[in-house]
C-alpha cells in the first residue's frame, strides 16, 4: 500500500523508472491507469505452431565498408571469432563470425573447424557482407533511420567492459549510468529522428517513458560503420507481468 501511494505521489516517471528495473510488477505500477500509456501488452501463453519446433534465430547480417577493419573490431572488442571469409569475387566477400560453444564466449573452447561444423546450430552468428564498389554509400541507422535499429550484447560486468572498451578506443554514445538523449544517433536508430521538431510534447513523453529510465543501465556504443550496439548486464532485473 505504501509503495502504491508513493508511486502515485511521484507520478509517471517514478512508475516507469521502477518498472524498467523490475522493482515493481507491471500490474501494480499501471493499476488504475486505464487504457492509456505507458503500458505493457504481455504476450500470449499460446504455444507456437508445432510445425516450427526446432526453429531459432541463427545469425544477423551487416553490410560493411571495410571488411578487414570490421572483422578485427568485432574480434578485438566483442570477442567474436572469425570462422571464414568467402571471397565470392574480387569485389564481393562474406565473413562469418561467432562466439565459441553455441554463442556464449568462454563456456568451452572450440577450434575454428569445430565452430564451423556447428555453424547452423549456433545462436548469435554475425555475417559481414562487403562489396568494394557500391553504387551508393552505406548509411547506418545512427545517421539516418532505417529498418535496422540496433542489436544487444550481454556482458557479465558492464563497468569492466566499459573500461576495456575505453582502452580500445571504442566510440561511446553513452555510458551506463548516464542519461540517454532523444536526439542525434539514439533518436535516429530508434526511428525517432526529428521528433522534437515534429512534436515536442510527444518527444518529451517518449523520453520520460522509455529513454530516461529504460536505457539508464545500458552502455551504447557504435561499430566502425556506425551501427548502434546496446551493451547490457546479464543481471539486469526483468519486467514482471
């Protein structure tokens, strides 16, 4: 009862702040707010079509300007190991990278041949596609909103990861503990570019409901091509509903 009164007294931002950290169940925080926002639409407990048993997300692909630079960055910064580079032509190449042992680095060493043998049974593979003579330049979502927003990486210790990234010269958009800004690369990568100019009231609601509390504990960095990467802790509290 005291918690509920405190939430009502502190208003919407406090509710969302606690929600994002899993400190209060969704149903409790949003009780009495009716059909308004923010709200959580929980997924259904209905099982997936049995015909899809065995389906899983295997890899995602990025187009890159410099294959050598990108493979080195993902190896040095995030620990992805190069499995192979397929040189299709003089100008077109595809690289596959992965963490050892099913996608969680450090849970078991594997040779490159062993990783390759399990390539189609691994989650979290990265495919880097490079064409050395593109008809137009590659534009990342941090510069101009497109259908790719960002991807997330989980680390066991964010402060340690941040310190290591700093030594490696990684580009930070924001560090964990810092407030996110609904402008520039963050706004663009979330498809919100220009929202302040279009509707300042909506922009402030978006900021207070999502970015201010929701990304506080994340570090946001970019790869050599400007793609946004959320760095999250393995132990971040989950939403309850």
